[in-house]
């Protein structure tokens, strides 16, 4: 986890360092702070890094639902249709 003081002072190096923060979820609060305080390309970098954290691959899970009484009906359409 990086702190604000450890970031390069300005320029391309700062922008790249901010993008790197998006690889570790522990940097979420720092990235949020940067997205609210930085300007220009560094702000954009902070927003992109936050997006990396938010769209990390989810763990797959199974959802089971039991059949409802309506599922046992033969047709849901009215007979006149």
C-alpha cells in the first residue's frame, strides 16, 4: 500500500504511479482521494485505477431458486390468445 507522500511530485511518473495503484485493492481510499483532488491527466489516471478495482473479476456463484406454483402450470397464456 502506498501513501500520498510516496507518489512522485508531478508529471508522467506521477500519472503512471497512480495507474499502478489500481492493481491493489488496499489502495482504494487513496485512489478515491486522488480522484477528488488531482487535476488533468493524474485525475483521469486515478479514475481509471479506481475502475480497475471496481471491475475486478467476480467470484462465480450458483443461484438456486425453487420452482414456484406458477411454474407447474401448463401455459401462462390465456386460451383466447
